[in-house]
C-alpha cells in the first residue's frame, strides 16, 4: 500500500507539473494586443479643484476569441491604479476582465542594464589603432556601481564601448501602461476605461474693474487648467467640479489614495459652460471639445458681467482685549481697511454660483490706464449671497483709539469709555464703519453716534468725516462677565 501510495503521489506530481507547464505555455503563447490613443474614439475629462482628474477613455479593441493580454497605453503618468475601471460598451457577456495590472517600471538606462544582467549584449567601440568602429559580444555579469562584462573567457569593467541591446524586455515599459487579461468572445469591442489621476487642477480667477465713482464694476472670470498629469487629452469633453473634495491617504503609497466627496459650488458662463445640478455639486460642461496638453496651462472664459453695483467700505476695527485694560492709547495711528462688496444676484447682472478663486481689482487712473489696487480670495459663493473683497489699507485715513475711563462696578460688572479719532486727509468726505468687538453681556450707556448690534459681541458705528477734517466717536459701555 505504501508503494502504491508513493506511485500515486509521484503520478500526481507529474500530472500537476504537466498541467502547470501547459498553463505556463498557454500564458506565454496567448495573444497580446497593444492599444494606443490611435484607437481612441472619445475622451472625457472631469477636473476637480483639488489636483484631481477623472478620465473616461473610449477605444475600440479587436479581440480574438479566448484569453488576450491587452496593454492599454497612453494613460496618465500620475494615474491612481486602484481607481481604474474598464467596461464594455457593446453587448453584455462579450468580454470579461480576469486580471488588471498597472505597469510603471519605466524604461531608463539603469533599469535596461539591470534587466540584461546575465544576458548577452553587444559593445560597439572605436579601435584607437585602426580608427574603425568594432563590435564585440559580451555577457553582462553585474550592473552594481558599474557594468562588469565577460568577453570570451575574460572578465572586465569600465569598457568604453557603446552598449547595444537586442530588444526591450517585456516587463519594462516605455511609458505607464494598464495591462488587462481579458476573455473575449472574439468580436470587436468598444470599451471605456475610467480612472482618477493626480496632477491636474483648475482654479477660478476674476478681474474686477471699478468705475470712477467706485460704485459700479465689470467682472470677468476665467478658468485656469493646469495639466501635469503626464498625459494629453485631445478634443476632450471637459467638465469642471469645484468644492472641497475629501481625499483619504492610506498607509501605503500614492497608489492607494481614495476619493470621497463633500459639498461643492461652481459657476457656468454662457455660452462657454453649461451648468447643471448633480448630487451636492454644480457641474460645468464646456460646450465644445478642448484639447488639454500635458504640461500646459489653459484658460477658458467662465463669466463676463458688466455694470455690477458695488460698494466700497472703509473699516476701523478694534480688538476685544481693549476692554480689559485701563486708560491710555491702545493703538495710535491704527490702519483703516478698504473693502469692496457686491451682491451675487440676478438683478445685479450676476446671480450664478461663483467658485472659489482670486479676485484681482483694477481701476483707471487720471490718464485712463488700468492700475492694480488689490486682490483677495473668495470662497465658493452661491447665488444671492454677498461677495466681500479686502483690497488693503487706506493711505489718507488714519484712526487712533484711547480708553478714557474704566471702572469696576461690582464683582463681575465693568464700565469702560473710549474715544476714537478718525482723520481724513482726502479731498472728499468719507464714511468709516467702526466695528467694536465688545466681550461679555454688554450695554452701551452713552454714545456720540448711533450704533447697531450686528452680532452678539459686535457694535457697529457709522462715522462721517469731511474732507481734510477729523471726527470723534465717544461711547461708554457696561460689560458683565
């Protein structure tokens, strides 16, 4: 029985060996097909403003019946392999995906030499005596800190010859490649490969041009697309999604990055972009194909609005720690901020979701030339909301603050008096908004100007200052902590 069992075991091992060998032979002999952008019928590109793009690449594959290894080339170099998905656009059941690989072991001189260790190469060198180029066959023994060759029965290193290789190894790619093992019914298939890629981003940039009276403005918005993904997208159907998309990084390398979505707002601009609502997003589809080349920055017009009503505002703002100190000048010659704001409403020639970006503000000087007067970033702004832009600080308007009185009324009640002096060195009168962040439970006991309680801890005063004049704001406040 033991002898028979041993024979049976040997037979099984031999059978397994033959089966494995036949599978290996089948793997080595199965057809391979390379697909490049020449087979591409269309490409769609959705760009998020978090350095992320979604690519949908449609191609026609002529697959033989059975198993085929398909090398899907001309994909983004910064592809996220775990996000790849391929599907047949033809009849169901005509194609099955068995394996999916991402080959990123890219061809370079060092790796090519490494792949040929133990193999024969040719060395071309110029004979110094005959001044003719000669060739010698050599076996590359090692490529560790320099190439070591066996030529005939001798070993050498530092050979001056130019190395020539018979071919590129199959497991070394000239560019990033997706490799699928597909099982096909032997029909022509139209497939769509979709994947996420890093290295492509977009942002919104705005130009706001003020009129002479600072009460009207023209606004132009542009989309700037920066493509460093390692691939070009010819005649792509372009969509933009703005928002704070949450990206999760696993403990593994960048290939394990995943993507989740949060809220987003964005903006269309007729006739270039068409807007539609989708989930918690606004999607903006360019109404024509556009080619986005690798290592290219492209700008596309997004919005163009004229005669938008704006309001310039001068703001003098305090700090809550003023209310805990006693007497004296807390901030002599305090700066006065300059702001411009407008309503994003339809009756103000806007009323469209504005994606976050940088607003650069210009105004014409006395000679009619445009001059830059400041810039600020804005967050995603839905329609019917206010946009507020800080431009800088006023040159000719100065404010000083003095605490004129302070006392403790009881255990947790205090009173403080302040004098704010505003000086206007301009040729025209101005109005300054004074914002006082008063802490605790507070009440204004007396004031030289009217005020509004705009927030729980904010008193707002409006102070008019004539040209080349000064104005004083005095008030007393009682605070309970």
